[in-house]
C-alpha cells in the first residue's frame, strides 16, 4: 500500500505493537465480513477496517502521510449520505474522517467499538470481533479494549486467543493504575481457566482479583468476584465453601445488579448439586423470565430441565427440554451450550429417559471437545458411563440432609430482589 492512497485496500506491513500481539493482515476478516454483511455494505466496512489496521501499524510520525486527506473526506461524505443503516454508516464515517487528519487513538477506538456494537445486534460475530481488535490495536495503552476482545473471543470458544488478550489487559491495567480494569481482567482469567477445568489457576486468579478489588474499595467488583469464586468452588466440589460465598455476593448485589439473575441460577445449581432439586426448582421455575440473551436462557433451561426431572415433573421437564434444544439450534448459542446439555441430560436420566439422556450427553461432549471445555467434557463422560448402565448419575451422590431455616429463605429473597430490581442480564 503506497502512502496517500485514496482508500485502504492493499496489504499493510505487519508490525508489532506494545505486547505479544501483532497487527493482522485482515484478509480472513474481510472474507467473513462479506459473508456476514452482504455486498451492499461489506466492501466499505472491510476497507475502513483495513484503514484502521494500517494506521495502527504505522509509527505515530508516519501516520499523517498515510492517506490522501481530500480523497478520504470525499469518501466520508459518501458514507454520510448513503442509504444503508445510519448506526453503521456514522461510525464508519467518523473513522474515515479521523484517518483523513492526524487523530489520537481515542476517537478511532471508540468508533470501532460502535461498529462492534452494531455487528453484535446482528449476530455478525466476525465483524464485531474484527472491529474490537482494531480498537484495541489502535489504542494499545487502554486495557479495557484488550479486555473486550478477550471476552468476545471467550464467548466464541477461542480460549487461547482470549487468554492472550486478557493477560494483556491485566498487564496494561497494572502499569497504568486502572485498578478496576485489572480486577476485571483477573476475574475474566479466572472464568476462562474454569472453562478449561483448571480449578487451581482459576481460584488463584479470582483471589488476586478479590485482593485488588478490596484494596481499592471496588465494592461492586468484589461482589462479582465473590460470585465467581462461588462457582469455581461449586464445580470443584467444595460446596461448603461455595454457599457462603454466594450469600456474600448476594449481600452486595441486592436489587438491580445486572448479575443478580446469574447468581440466582448459580445458587439453584448449587442446590441441585447438594441433592435438593425441589428447592432448586422453586427458584428456577420463575427464572427464565429474567433472561433475554439466548446464551443465558439455555443455561437456565438446562438447570430447569434437570430440577424438573429430578422431582418427577414431566410437564415442566418437557417445556424446558424443548426450550433448550430450540436455543441450541442457533449456531452461536450451540458453541456455549455444552453445560446446559449436560444438565438437561441429568434431568432426563432421573426420569429414566435413557435415550434422551445419552443423546444429550454425546452432544455435550462433542461441543465441549470442540471449544476446549475440559471440565464439562470430563463430567459428561462420567455421566454417560452411568447412563449406559441405566443409572441416573446424580443418584450416585446421596442428598445432603442439612437444611437450615436461613437457607430455606434464600429462594424467596432472591426472587424478591429480582422482581424489585427488574434485572434481566447474565454476565
């Protein structure tokens, strides 16, 4: 690509930026953008992306001469009056207009994330990820952009790449004194290691996150880390430690916190693991209403199918089972569906629906193996052995007799807080 070219469509030089990551060429992203967005807008989107990547690859002193200012401003005007969606045109026009001059990283990064937000609403995942990466490359000193890329990659099951970006977030945040971003990064690393089944590393990262959050009095982040520590202890089998952590998180969340529905789901799952499906069902039967994102709904549907199966409520099991498989038919949901499939399979086995259970477990194993969720894969393999022997896996673990009056009020308290706060998101 020669300097002063009108539109960026050639091959920028590869350049390292601050950290272990490198600026991509963009050809693969370009092909995916065309597939996702269609002919009308994809060329302009791809050319703009290439322009940002070229700008990010250059040294600051070379950037002003990279593009022909007059041609770029003419292109900006074309975008502003084009007929396609303004939610996409306007941030692209901002990017082109900024590249025509001598911009600072901030407006470039922010406009890129506007394109990411637009793409996410249309499930154009490759486009969303490409512009999130472009934002992080354009402003490498800002840790939260790297964290955003890592989170998107984790949702897509690309765990190794996600770890690289999130570790970058932690390093840059520590160097810049952004303690909240450091907490967020450590928290995300803990959750990523949980997906890989690495409980010691997960606990280590989460404890580091809790230490930073407490030191800098980040109360809301403390609640989120306590919540995630509860989940790790739960899946590691340390249920006695998990339950008080959940209650500590609830004390911080109370009403209105966006992760309150997720906490309710995890508390219900904890009760299922303790052998109290009726208590779990009392909470789960009303919980789907608090979730809109299909990736969140499928997790609740899986837990509800398990609870309903274990108490013998075939009608509720059937509804949750159908909900789960309808959601699993959505491609981007299917990649994160293995834990829910496993839970639903346990519900089917409790009803002696052996074929349903075996089929769901095999599918869970396929998905978990594909995305690297080692923990889910191991649990599904063990469950499949029991199901093939016509034994409900959860029956191998006796129910715990302990049931305190305080614990019995938790479901009602959680539901009351949910209704009072109107929370509808899981994170």
